[in-house]
C-alpha cells in the first residue's frame, strides 16, 4: 500500500522538476554556412554553454544562417540573441554606414572577437588567373545576399572602380555550394572571407587543380589604410594543394555580437562558459588554436562591450 509520505515526496519532486523546467531559458546564436568556421564558432559556444545547463538553466542552439549581415539583422529584430559577424559589418551596423546606412543598429553590442578571416580567392588553374584583376571577364561566385563575404566583395569591387557586372557571370551561391561549382567548372573562381584552414577551401583545391590568388595593390592598400576594421593578412603556403607559397591579401576579424536587450546575466554566462573552458574551446577547430584572451576582448570590436561581457572581463582583471 502506498503511503501518504511517498505520494507527498513524489508530488514534491514533480513540482520541483516543473519549477526547474519553467526557469530554463533558451538562446539562439546565428552562425553561417555549415562548411564555414562561423558555424563551428556557434556550435562550439553552444556546446560549452550546454555543458553547464544543470547549473544555470540556459540552453543554446546555433543554426546555420546566411552569415554576418543576416545575423546582425536577426539580432536587431529580436529573432536571435547573439551571432557571429565580420568586424567590418559590426562597425557599419553600429555606425549606420555602408549596407546599414539609414538602418543603424544602435543596440548592437560586442562580446568578443574570434579568429582572423582573410579575404580568400580560389581560382581554377585552367582559368589562367594569377591575380584578382585577372578575374574580370570570368565566371565568379560573389556570394549569397546577406552574407558578409558578399558585402565585402562589393566593397572590394567598389574600391577598384568595378562592379559584379564586370564578371562574365556573378553567381550568388552559398558557401556550401561554391566548392562543387568550382569543381564542376560552373565558375572560374570562388570568394570566401573565412578562417583557415577551411574545409570548403580544402574541398575545392582537392577536387580540381586550383590556386589561391593574392588580393593586393593600391586600391587594397587604401582600403586597409582608411578603415581600422581591415588589416593585411597572409594565407600560409602549403595549407592547400596547389598553393605552396604564402599568399598576401587583407581581412577582417570574426566577432561575436549581441543586443543591449539581452540580459546581462545571459551574456555573462555565455562568456564565462567560453573563457572558463578556454583550452577546450581552442581545441574545437584549428582556426582557434592561436587565440589569445587579450586579443579577443579588444581586436575588431567597434560596438560597445555588452555589460555582461564587461562584468566577466573585470572579474578576471582583463579590463579596468
């Protein structure tokens, strides 16, 4: 016969469980294409957050998205809590410039930066292209609308006094589709602003003879000199088949951003999950291997730090 005490204890457990479930909060992190490092960034952060769900009742998901600009727009609309974005688009969104002219995201907040992202151009060897200028008149994948790489490609073309119409074909394939298109000879070159090593670039260079092209010259020098969110970058030689020597280009930083509307304790919990498990985080992708805490809380951040992130950095003594 079941005792009253047993029933009462069972009922108490049920009530406690219901209360715990009611306190659970869910956050969504915008990433990028599944072959890119942005997707790994979001998935890695969520993995570390979700390891501590029993303690803080925060659950995290990081779906594939259109990339930087799509993530910032989703954060601004309240459809996502956090996201990964190129440092240049963080700057433009917060300041209402470039693609965000008239659409300033004044509630955008910086959390930390991640890896460097060189502007990477991969061309079929049989295209005959040896420099970026050689691509005009050829078939080039300029990137999907809403992605940071597409917007940065437009910036590069504008700096050179060119446009997508100067290509024989300007396709708008997503990152997950462009390597196959290069291998199938549907395009002569693909563009990717991404951390290295990258699986999509490895796929492209291993399925067809291809080379990584330098992106240099007066227009690029001026672009870097005039914009603090850009920097000269080098893609190491020997990383990809067909490119034995270092390749000079320019690039941005991948940054992790959120909104001022996201509660301080939520951002604090996410930041703590990453930096309290920093060695584990660095081991989740080769592009993270050389990350340094001091760089991550300073480089590429043009929007104000979110107070939740600032609180953690103060506690660690990293900022005053």
